[in-house]
C-alpha cells in the first residue's frame, strides 16, 4: 500500500476529557488502551483535564473511544468527553507526554453534569442520609455553569453561597479523601435547597418528598406541569396522553413541532427506538443531550401528536437527581419541552415562569436554588457514525474550542437565529450556550446579560467585535453600538470557517455552505454557496441559480410561494395557465392573480440562491406542503421520505460560467419534479432523486475546483440522508469531506466562524 493510500485510510481522533482524571492512573490506562488497539499518538494532562490524540483506522478508533468510559480507572470520574475526527499527522508510536500547565484551571467553566453512579446509589438507598434528596451531587457531577456568578469556581461565587453547610457536609467538603472534597454545590436535606409543589397561582400546596409525589400524581392525571430543573424550567406531560398533549399544543401555540421525550431508563428507550452503540453512548453520556433516534414503530407508548408524522423521537434520559426521582416514580415516558413562550428564552426564575407559563400549566414544581445561567437542553444526532451537535447548550457549553493562534480580547456576536456568541481568551474560544432567536425583548435581554457575564468571568475587555453582514440582524446592530472597531464577516464564510476551525483544517478548501438565507456581498440573499477559502479570504466559486422569493420573508413560512417563484422563473407567466399542475390548487383565484402581478413586475420578490428554499419548493411539489408551522418542517418531511425507497438515480442539472463564477442551473431538476408530480410518481422516489441530485452537484463543483478538502456546512446539512450521501460520493471520487461534529452546522456555529475570521488574512 502506497504512502498516500495508507494515509487516506488513517484517521486521527482527538479526545478532550474534563473531570477527575488526574492522579488516578488515567494516563497509564490510556497508554495500555492504545497498546491494546495498536494505535499511535499521545496522552497528556492539561490544566482542564486530559487530552488524547490517537491515529488508526476509523473502526479501531471507534472501538477505543467506546472503551474509555466503561473501562476507566475506578477512582476516575469523567465530567465531559468531547471528541472529533481529524486528519492524521503521522504519529510513529504512542507516548505519555509531559503535562501542559499553561492553562489556568480557574478559567475553565465546566458545564452542568449528569449525576454520577455513586450519587444515584445514595439517592435510592433508604439507609443513606441523602435518600430521595433531589440535589445530591459531588465533585464528579452536578450543577456547574448554571450556578456560577464569578470565577474562581468557589461556593461563595455560586448560587449555593447562601446555603451554609451542616457539620456533616462541611466535613465531606474538607476531607481530601472524600469524593465531595471541595464540591462547591455540596448539600443535604439538612442544609441544602428544597422543592415545593405549587398550583397555577403559585400557591404552595406541599414541599419536599410530598411535593415530588404530588407532581407525579398530577402528571398521571393528565395535568400539564412546569418543573424547575438545572438550567431552566421544563413543561412536562404524560407522553402517552394524546388529549393532554393536544391541550399543551393549544395552550403553547405549538401546532406540529416535535416535543422531546424524557424516558425513565435505557431499557425503556430500547423498546421504542433503534439504537446503535454510538447513539447509546451519546444518550447515557454525562452531557445527557436530547438524541434524535429512529422509532421502531408508530404503534408504541408515545402518543402520535408528540411528533406528528415523524419517524424520529428526540429522546433524553434523566439528567439530574430530581429527574431520576421523577421518572422512578412514574415509570413511563413524559414530554419534556422547554418552559418558555414561543421565541422567548427558557424561564429560569419562578417570577418568569409565573408570568410566561401561568396560562399554560396547571402546577409547578420549584426549588430555592437560584439558576444564574439558563441553559436549554442540547440536541445531538449521529450521522456517519459520528456525534453531530445540533444545539450546543447544557452539558457542552461553555467548554472552549482551541485555535492555532492567540487572539487579542474580542467577541463575536453570532447571527440572528439560533444565536450563540463567542469570546476569545488567548487561543481559546469560549462559545456561549444556545440563546435562541433574537426576536423578542426577553431573548435580546438574555443575550446581552449572558455576554456581559462571559466578559466579566473571563476578564475580557473587547478590543473589537465581529458580526454578520446583515444590517437588520439584532446582533449586528448590537455590535455597532459597542464602541469598539467592528469587523463584519459574510454569513456563509463564517459557516465555512466554523467547520474548518473545529476540524483543525487550514486553507485552501472548497467550502459548500447550504442554508436558508444569508446576506451576500452583492446585498442579495445567498444560501447555495461554494466558496474557495484561502488564507487571504474567500471567493464565491459557484452558487445556485437565483430565483424570486414570492412575498420575501413570507415565503419562508409558505413553501408554495418558493415553488411558484421558481416555476415562474422556468415557465414565465404561462405557469398560471397550467391547470394540470397540482401546485396551482394551493392558491385561491385571487391569490393567483395578485402573485402573477407581483412576479411579472418584480414586486416584493427578491432573488435568492438558497438551497433551503429549493427544499421548500421541492416539498410543495412532492408533498403538497403549502405552509409550515416550524423552521425546517418541509425539508424534514422530504428527508423522512428517503427511508421508504432505495435508488441511486438522479435528476439532470447543468452548470455554466457567469461573471467569474459557476452557476448551477436547477431548471432540469424542477422540470423533472413537475413532470413526475403530474404523472403521479411516488413521493419517496421523487425525494430520493432530489437528494441524490444535490449530492452529485457537490461532486461536480468539487471536480471543477480541484481542492482535495471539501467542507460541508450550513443548516441543510442537518439532513442525515443528504450529508451521508454527499460524504460517500465525495470519498468515492477521492476527495476529503469535512463536516461539523462538536459545533452546530446551523447558525448556532457561526460565532466561532466569525472569531476564526480574525485569524485570517
């Protein structure tokens, strides 16, 4: 096997472990593990934990990864394990390297961590003084980021500062041999926080263990309840009670968007969904995210209206002692959705919950440990046997991403939707928790408060701020009011740099960035971009042929408008006389008259190159999807159809050169879809051909770009079928594809890309 071929079969796995992993034989354990699996690389201690890099075949590296947690030394405790697959660098042997002491331990804020096995054993041991105590924790688990006010991470700097430890807890805290040695949130029923059960007027009905039993009885009786957890409130209802869930949807004005489901334990999950080893690892990890898992059947314990017409369930396991106790009492799955109003951040105080949720829920379960930093559930999906974080919050944030070079103090304020911001300290970039969409006063206030806290915690006085080009993004307007130099970064360039940063990938690359909308350099709407990235910046190498968005932003909520604008671009005004076209039946006669005038006169119909809107148009033709009730709904329906058939064929497309860039013409694709729709072709077949065509378009442009490294980013690549098909096609043609793993591929990742832009040029 030649050197190049050998290198192509090797991968490098970088693992960052945070927790009680020093002084417990962890590095010798990793050394023995590396010898067992015959891999090269190194292990070393850092100021924050342990870093491991190993090289070998991807299958071997996966086996090593899955062996770490179950086989770790008995005195070690992993708070968080993050991993990424990178290109190999050619390690010749495995070694234990000298520790790195440059990192300031006090400057690493750990995320909130699910309870460890020892604490859970105590919670369910009738002889233990912490029996059924919902706030049991130790140095190996429990709240971290959600309770911190300032660094260093001492009790006085947390929301536990007002709880004075009893003699027994203080003894544990002071004993170096005790696992609660310097456990800042340490508490017990005698000296710690307590829970209370309230009615919807916030009148206290019961407290402590009686409160827990009362909230469980309310759930059994079909009531909708709000529960204060680690990083905010959840709204909870029996996942098998269709009437109660219908009532929740009506009260919360959430028509069809899927609800997450909290399961009692792993064995219950395995009865409902298909689960491979990587998905299982994500589900039971200390990060405890929501994991998107394929259902075995729609005829299960879960009510149909939990996730309407969706073959996947968003599943999480209990992530705090309180939730373990709750599920131990109930023994059945419950809906656990964010406790907020639409577009607002998750409620973190009783006052906020009373105001926002009082008209939604029947009862509250609250506690007196204040939440300082709200943190929503993280969301994960396993794609191509790798964990892809779609929403990075509880369990993951605010762990840093390491860059190759140091930066002066600066901040990147991210985008408008799915906002996160980033803050630089030396060569580490700390990325905030998910802030949501910056569209309400409450979400804007949460964004501002979180940014101020991060700057205070890390003693960062920004010398510059990076933001998006879009003039109407709140984050952009905020940046321009900060009083420091502003660096504006094009939206899709930021997406590409984000993916490159987390893959430790240097230019040059061809970066494929497909999403809904982003402000282009020419002040039009981009979203189907192929960017050539160099150290000096980027060039728009290729893009989708633009088409009119009928009604502008209204088209985002109405796929039928995207379809009509696209077909008008193909057929002109004659499309309105195609009576055999099913799409026309999605409009009233009056609408057709108005929309024809708008398109002919170019009124409120801006042109865009968005692949997200191409998905919408395809959904209108294939599924007759007229309107959506949540972002991405149309594209999700198309993806779900791909599981119903297998076919490697595709529609035609063409590529031409115009104004120094290649333009991909989708006209043959949509002529094919239109013809298939008219003749009644199977929707599943049409969807598969559409997805296959998009994957082949990536390969076609890669062949013209002649760059071996191809980066895949943007919200469209949350689509499992599209991403996996594209990866397979690129690898088959000899390219090296890269995609997101630890940082969201959607707009939740662009703050990192904005920050990375400061290192370019």
